[in-house]
């Protein structure tokens, strides 16, 4: 136990940044712990905002929902750039070329700011039109346009918080990325009620206060990340000349980012279609499905931490000219993920009813949510491998293959299968749930096949 505690504290401190030698199990643990905690913080951002905004009223919640639905475009680009940043920085660190890794991080900053401005300015100027286009009435627009403008104006902070975390994870400084999210979220938690309700000397801003608090939290988190990336003691050190345009790195970065962005958009679009199919069965079904998905997403956060750890390990070891160690690291991370999700799956299958009961007592809602949880659990063992190996391919710089796999599994299989099972074969909502389990299983099988072929070992980035 003492050894475990020491290792856990080492993971939080980030005492190691190069994982091209030594124990693979130790490397996975040291990387995954801070990445898991980082994922938890990312999920809390949205939860905290909705919790406090809900105290204002339904229109305030609707304003946040409508704005966030359009902001998905910004998040998609941020996630794509973050994926590319991790792949490129980890490869340079593995090559022991820390100067080029720093140069890459500088180009990530430059591209992030340029894209944030390109998206933020139109969002700020046309905030009213955006809310109207999304179906907001005039009263909602009048009360919520300030929130929408502030959120779009904060696009640089949103994108940089993601992309700089990608740089830090790639360099092995996962603990710094974790601390930046803890700092950003801590500020958001404290300031949300202060600005929304006007506590102390501060004015009551309503839903606008949520935007102010979130923006300040993200900005402080980004400033901490910039400090970490420019200090002399870090794994990489960005200097001012690194931010001057380098067309070669920018071209490479954008090429990889397209794949990461596409993967997120493909997945998001498939969930929208599934929700649309389920909506034909009534509000109880949609509510039950929503509750089940929230539970699932929150509990598989550790899996994303392991998947991100695999991406960094693959990138660094390929850079160090050790493709076999890169492959072993990915398989080991996938196995650990399988053990974790197997335990979660058993817990969900046996305790689905009391778990869902914590969120809703409506019998119809509970029944749907329980069915959804139990069916999804049957695909967990496969999902464990699919998540990790897809991210491992991204870490190798092959973002195109996971994108194609996602399109095949989610658009060509999952959506048509959901409609066929639910409507044509009259399975109802369980048909949609089974389509998800089947498509995730197919994704894992394809990912295993592609990964075993090993073409990713020769990708040049």
C-alpha cells in the first residue's frame, strides 16, 4: 500500500515526463492517473454551470443549451487540434528533440488563436441570429444574448485549454494539464454563484454571470498552462520565436487535426440521430436514455484517461524508434481498460435499478434507463479495446484510420441498425440500445485488426 501511495503521489507531481524506457505498467499508471483526473474536471465544467443556472429558471437553461449546441463546432476543432498536438509533441519528445517539440507547441498556440478568432468574432457579432436560428424566442434572446456573446468571445480560452493540454500530455507533463483543469474548474465553481446571484459587492448578472465565471476560470487555467510551457524546468520550453509561423509544422498540425475533429463530429452526429429515433417513443424514453448516457459517460472517464495515456506512450516510443514498446504499451493499456470496464459493467448490470433511482423515481423513466445501462454493459469488454486502440492510432499520427472506422461503425452501421431494430423489427427503444452495443463491438474488432497489421508504426509526422 505504501508503494502504491508513493507512486500515486509521483503521478500527481509529474516527476517523470519521458516514458521510452523502464516499466510499461509504471508508465501507464503515471500518465493515466492525472489524465483521468483531468477528464473528471472537464466533465464538471458543464455540470457546475447547469447546476447554478438552473436556479435562475428554464429560459436560462435553454440559453445555455442552445449556445452550447452551436459551440460544438468550437469544441470539435479544439479536440481535433488537441489530438494533433499530442501526436506531434510526443513524437518529438520521443526523438529527444525537445527544441522541435517546443517549436511545435508554439505553432499550436498560433493556430489555436487564429482559429479561435475566426470562429469567435462571427459568434459574437451574430449572437442574436444564432439564438433565433436555434429556435429561441424574443424574450430568451433579449435575456440570453449577453451570455452567448461572452461565450463566443472566450473562444481563445476554450480552444487553448484543450490544445495546450494536448501539448502537455504529449510532452509527458500530464500532471500539469490536470492541475490546469483543477484550477480552471475551482475558479468557475467559486465565481459562478458570485456573479450569477450577485454575492457580496458583485452585481447580479443572471445567466451572463455564468459566462463571466466560466471565461475567467478557463482564462486562468490557460495562463497556468502557458506558464508551465514557458518555464525552464518543463519538459519543453516555448519561447517567443516559436510562435512565428512555420508553414511545415502548421500544415502537418492541420492535417492531423482534421482527423481528430472529424472523429468527434461523427460521434456527436450519431448520438443526435439516435436521440431523434428515441424521441418518437415519448419523453419518458428520452429522459431515461439521457440519464443512462450521463451515468455511462461519467463512469468511463477513467477509460479515456487510459486511452490518452496510450496515445502519449505510442507517440513517444515511436519517436524513440521503439515501435514494439509502443505496441506493447497500447495492448497493456487496453487490457487494463478491459479489467476496469468489466468491473463497472458487472456493477451496472447488477445494480442498474438503484443507480438510476438516484436520478429519477418515475417508473417509466427508470425502466428505460435500466434497459439502456444493461445492454450497453454487454459491449463494455469490446469498447475497452476500441477506445484505447483508436487513441493509440491517433497518438501514432494516423488520425485518418480512426475517422474512417467511426464513419463505418456509427453512420453506416449504428444509425441504420437502430432504425431497423427499433421501427422495422418493432423492438422499440431496446433496438436503439442494441445498435450501440453492436456498433461499439464492431468498432473494437476493426480497431484490433487494423492495429495488429502495424501500418501505424511507419506513419511519419
